[in-house]
């Protein structure tokens, strides 16, 4: 059913929301799972949306955090050099083009380097405001990243709409006091405010009062 949301700013996740990087994530994390005798399917179910060390802490709760951070750095190096299969989510190029002069920010669990690599591989423009892994002390589902994104843009959390694909990301947006548009099949199970299969179903209109009207098909 078509619907509309009104906001002052948009906060956009990257992986799974703007960029389809699933092929890389599968390769890197299934290899890591095999190293640790873990079921690859179980790992893939929880990896999306979180920083790597947070996923490792969830899966190996008794392992020293220093080992998680070390493994996280190693996996990040692999992900930065692996862009095979990285493509834009359907509708992402036109969606971002429509936001060029409107308040929006990238809020991602990726590092700035990885964000630049993946957005570049997908031929997508980088928003002027980016909140990356280096900006936060806690990974999604903690709301810190989205709250910092809102603050950087100069808007209250309630005036922002989040675009997310993962359980952790949707939970983070909700915890920040924001409405969430779920993108893709992963998001559907986690009760976002609105749900689309791709960004082709979203049109953003700038209203005369400076607000943003989101038309969701």
C-alpha cells in the first residue's frame, strides 16, 4: 500500500541499503567461520549491520576482545581489496541523485576506507556527511551512529528517517527514536516503519517549508 513519511533529514546505511556487497561478505565471513569451526549460515545470519568485532563477540563470547579486534582488522583488509560483485542496490543511483542538495548522511558500520571503496565500486556518490566505524564507540544495534548523524546534520532524532536493511540497523534506528524504512528482504522480518524491496519504490520531494516528503510505493 502506498504511503508517505515526512522528515527533515535522511540517514542512510550503506551495505544492503545502497550497495549490494553480499558476495564479498559471504566470501570473507564464511572463510572466517570455517577457521573457527562455526556454521557459515549461522554466521551470515548475524553479520549484517554490525562491525566485525561485534559479530565475533556475539559468536565467540568467551574469546578475548583483543583477538576480535585483531581479526576484525584482518577481515577489513580483505574486504577493502575485494570488490568483485559489489553493485548498487536497484534505484540507489537515482535515489542519491535526488538527495544531492537535501540533508542526508551515510551512517555505516564500515570504516571510512571501506565505505569509500564500496561506494566507488558501485559508482555511487558519497554524501558530504559520513558517520563511519571510526566515529563511534559502539556498533549497531547501539543508536550512537544515527544520533551522531542527526547531530552532524543539525536535526533532532525524531525529525530523521533511517534507511536500513539489517536487524541490527533497524534496532539502532528505533533506539535512536527515528522512523525506519526497511530496504530489501532482510528488513521485512524486523517491523520497520515502512518496507520497500528496493529504492526504486521511494521518491523524495522537497516541500516548500524545507521538509522532505517520502513517497513510498
